[in-house]
C-alpha cells in the first residue's frame, strides 16, 4: 500500500490523522511515517511504517469530505495559549514509546486506553512545554486521576499534596508551568 502525503487515516480509537511525509529514522535506518493528529494540539508523530500499517486504516476521499473536524473545546479566559491552524503549525516531534504504538500480544482494552498513552507520552517527554500540554489535554478529557498525578509528579521530582482532583491538577500544571519557564530557558544560556 502506498502512503502519500495528505491522505487521512483513522486509528483503532476512531481518531483521525493526516500523513505529512515519510522519513528515514537516523536511529534505526528504517522508513517511518510522519502523521499529524487532527484533534487536540495537532501533534506530529513519527511511526515505523510496519507499525503504521497495523494501527491505521485509510479513510477514502468520499469519507474525508463528509467527516467534520472535531469541535474545539472552549477555553477558559485564563488560558493564554494561541490556537494555530493545523496547516500553519510548527512541527513537533514526539517519539512514541512502544506502548503508544502497538504491542502485538496485549489485550485490546489495555492498548486502546488514551489515558495510558498520554501518561506514557508524559513520562517519555523531556520537554516541559510538551508535558504541560499533555496534562492539560488529559485534564480536558477527564483522563486524570490521583495515581496519574502522583506518578507524573514523582517523575519530575515534586510532591502534590492530597486533596480534590481539580486542585491537584491545577497544582501540577502550576509546577509544570514554572519548570517549563525556567528549565527550558536555562540551557539556552
């Protein structure tokens, strides 16, 4: 099957992606497919071609015309982020962990859980901007629970006190906001 740019694909969860290009991985020297999420923060993901073909199914052109874009969630007035159209978005490279792509012998329920995928992406990421966006995404989709917050906090060497979930989420976002402000700029010197 030929994979061409701008073709749309759907994953096993029904979420839509668009192929941006194909590339060769420097690490493995294998062909990879670079796709962009057509939901959320329109994150770009690089996936080995063989795994891509197992996970995604192509959406035919007639279905592309009928498929409405997902409605953007309303943002609070406190949110200072700027929404960018997907065509103008700067590429963000996200290295998926093996759990985010597909594990051949796992139960379908385990590998389909978006909260687990987001949690693993948080743990894999070294960029605090990305970590912040992941927690924000999980909060908007009601994927966070006390265990996830504790694990995320521990991974960045902080402790979030017990309390209501929304308060703990705000505290985690506040800590990540501070870290992204100072940690990401500290190395730029």
